[in-house]
């Protein structure tokens, strides 16, 4: 969790955006997010390795309609 908060502080991203984007853990929604540029930058490298070291949650239900919306917070 410390790496998540380090990243959020560095890029000045609201925690809601991050957790919405990475729900389930596969990152597919994150790369379509308004904040996607932050996930491609150097600040995300360490956290990316930590996130991809774990499999995505099988029961994340990313096909649910609420999962198809875009978080509209500030980035």
C-alpha cells in the first residue's frame, strides 16, 4: 500500500481514480482511463511491477455495467 500512496502523491492523483482504474487488478480499464498517462510514466514503474506480480481477481465482475463507466474525478 505504501507504494500506491507514494505514486498517488507523486502524480497528484486522487485515490478514487486509482482504485476505480485498477479494480480487479488486470489494468485494462486503467489504460483507457483519463489518468492513463500516469500509468505509462516513470513514477508508475515500481508499482507496476508489484501489481503485475499478482493475478487479476477472477471474481472482479468487470463486465458489470458499473464497471464500464469512467470515473470523472480530477486527474
